[in-house]
C-alpha cells in the first residue's frame, strides 16, 4: 500500500473545554498517513493524479479553524471524515497532538484510523 504523509501540520485554533481556553488560540500538531495509489502519478509525472499535500493541508486548516472545538477527539474525526469524503482517501491514520495541555507532559494526543487498507 502506498501512503501520502503529512507530519507536524501546525494549526492555530480555538480548542479546549475550559473557559480560558475558549479565549485564545492554541497550536495543534497533526500527523497524517493517507492510503493513496501513487503508481499513476509516478508513471505519468502528472500532478493531477497525485494526492496534493498542499491542498489537503489548506483544507484541513480551514476546517479546523472555522469554529471553536472542545475536544481533540472531535478534531481527529473531522479530519478523517473530510479526507474520506472530499479526497476519496480509502484509509487514514490521524494523530492530533496538543502541546502544553498538561503541565508535566510535552504533549497529549489521540490517534485514530478510519477506512480500509
């Protein structure tokens, strides 16, 4: 299986359950593994057959920043659903990290997989 990867996509957004969190922007770091058949793009050297990581990144930034969200679990599900519905990605692994959320941890996060390989 081929994959297209995006690592450490930084998204500044309003995220959290506490009132003080709802008044500021925090950074989420997103890692994506997306199943994608790269053979046609590689053989033709044609961008139209590739899963464009810039287009995906820009869409996810717009999605996650359009309104406040309370849970990183919600962010992960929104991302997976968007990738499957809008980009026809058959399988995706999404990791959402929230740096600084817990005082004695560098970061906390969730990881989900959706679809079939």
